[in-house]
């Protein structure tokens, strides 16, 4: 897609959620963590979901959030991608490429790195965040990687650049990319019934792969079941599988293709589809297609793969006062925040990563050749399909389209109890930014917007940095 077409597609056609609406104001602390799912609605244990409305601190948090759908007649063409632009072919073979640098854009100078380091620590301290990692990858290839606080409070272990954090719903960007890559390979068709690939699923035969990707399937989010929080927290070290999670699905929100509801069920099932057509586990396919080729050394599929470096412990709080003591959520395993919620989420939220890996991922996915031009265009164009349903956040095929401080972006955010993450790709500037924390009461999207505005308009020194709101 050429540069001239990109901005209208994202900024004009999409139903844009202006993140600035809640980040232009002071950074917000979320309501006290609860047992259950995401952010603004539903349970709080899991936090893998879409960006919330301005009244909610985090746009796409917790397994147990909402995912959505697009109009049934929105498909433009037939074939594996259906919305493929005319005359555009599937991605040809060859090495991955990255976008050319933009002249005149910001760069990670030593002065800017120092100023961002100082601001990150000030934000962490002000909002009582145990540990945080943030990265910005600029168009010229320079980067800032910042860390602040503790990965393990009791051990006084600091967060480092290679410390992995659970990224919750940001995992959906990987799952969606895998499904789209399989479609490019001709192994599946987005507009074919899901049950054509997984016949034993107890869902309507009218639910298509595309509807899972853009949350228009009508399938209820299993994380919103009244009994799921108790089941997850009673035995936090228990390993769940898809069959167990799906027993909590309940009655559909509605008929397939008639409404948009962010649902972790969609991406849990997409993992099953990927395994059925890909001939290997989701974890194996993600590693062979993405993690290893892109050099994402600290990214892994939790409970299936083991971390290669340090892993955070995650924390919850019983209120918003930044001085409140943190409550450790670890179950004693090497799965964060704890085994039951991660394994219950499956392909909807099982990945752990670093901010450095996430910005490289965003650049490859949204600005590189990881997927073919037609596939990337279809991924974003699906925002038009879902717009009539007025989703909580403009949503395409596994991607959120939001405007941050006037900058059109693509990406995703996520939340578990005790964890928040967000990654965004600035489509005009070719800048990627990612924030991950080991808590869930303070909005990472607000922090992201704050750092982004600061990075694109650097101060001469941190003494003159604007005060944190």
C-alpha cells in the first residue's frame, strides 16, 4: 500500500478511538484490581481485550474482555483474503524487510535517551508501578530501551532489557498474523466456516475465520462467565486447555456477523484452527515463522516454552494509592502472572515478551514484509467492516486502529490481573513504541502517549521536562 493511500485508510475510514481523550488528561489509575478479567467490564483475572472508552484507563485489557465483529456482507472479494486489493498478489518468498528511514524524523540521541529514562522513572514512582519496560524504535533505526523499578519486589531484582513480561492480548497480533500467513499459503480461507477446519467445535457452522479475527462471530467471551474467576484463582497453578475454557463460553451474544463483541473465545479458537491447518502447535508455528526469523530472542509462548532469561513477577493492589503494598500473584511456576489464566487464554493471551522485541515485531508486522501488501491492506481495511457495529475500539483483523496525540497508529493493548501492555506503530512516522508493566491498575496506553509526545518533541534537558500531570 503506498504512502498516499495509507493515511486516508486509517485516519478517515476507520472509526478512530482518540486515545488522547483519556491521556491528554492526567495519567489515570484504574479501579482497584478485582478478581476476574480485564478493565472496564467483565471479570478482572484476565485482561486481554480491546481499548476501552475514555472513561476506562486501559483500552484492551484482561482475558475476559470484549472482542467484536463486522457486517456479514462486508467482504469485497472471494478467496483466502476476501478483502485483498485488486491486482495484489500473496506475499512472494524472500527475506523480511523493514521500511526505509524517514528524513527529518526524531532520533534516539543520547540526550533524548537520558531524558526518556528520567521521565519513565518519574512516571513509575508517581503511580506506584512496581516495574516497567518501554521501547521506542525510530524510523532511522535508532532506538531507546528504558526500564525502571523491580521485576521481583521481595528479591529486589530490577527490571532489565531482557526481562520478559506477559503481554496478554497483545498476543492476538501474533495469532492473527499466523492465521493471515496461513491464508497467504493457501491453507485456509478467511470466509470459510471455522468448523470446516475444526469439525468438533460446538459453535454455529456460520461462524467464519474472518469473524473470529475481527470479533464479529457473536461467540461469548468465556472470561466473562460468572464462575471463571473463582475457578482460575482457586487453583492458580492448574494447567487449562481449550476444552476446559470453552465450557465457560455460554450462550452467544448474537448471530454470526451481526454485532461486534471483543471475545477471547475468538482467538482461543483461532489457535485451534492454526494447529489444524498448520500441522504443528501454535507455539511451534509462531517460533518457526516469526520469533526465530525476526530475532525475537526474549519472546515465547508461555507454559509451552520456557523463558530464556529473567521473567517478572506480577502484582495486584487493593486500591489506587501508589503507596499501597503490592500483592504477589505468582503461583511458584515460571508462568506469569500465573498458570491458570495464561493457559486458559491460549492463543488469545499466552505470549511473554520484552518491549524491545515488541517494537521490532510492530515494525515487521505493520511496516515490513512479514505479510504481503495485500494481506496487510486487508488487515487494516477490515476496520471498515466492523465500523457499523460501533466497536469499543476501531478493529480490523487482529489490529486496533487508534489515533494517539494526532498520530494514526496500528497495534494492540492487553491486560491480565497484574499485567498491562501496549504496542503501537505510527503509520506516517514509521515509529514503533511499546510499554509493558507488572501491574494492572495504571493505564499503559496513557504512559505510552505521554512518552511518545515527549519523544517526538524532545526537551533540551530533563530539568525543563513538563511535570507529570
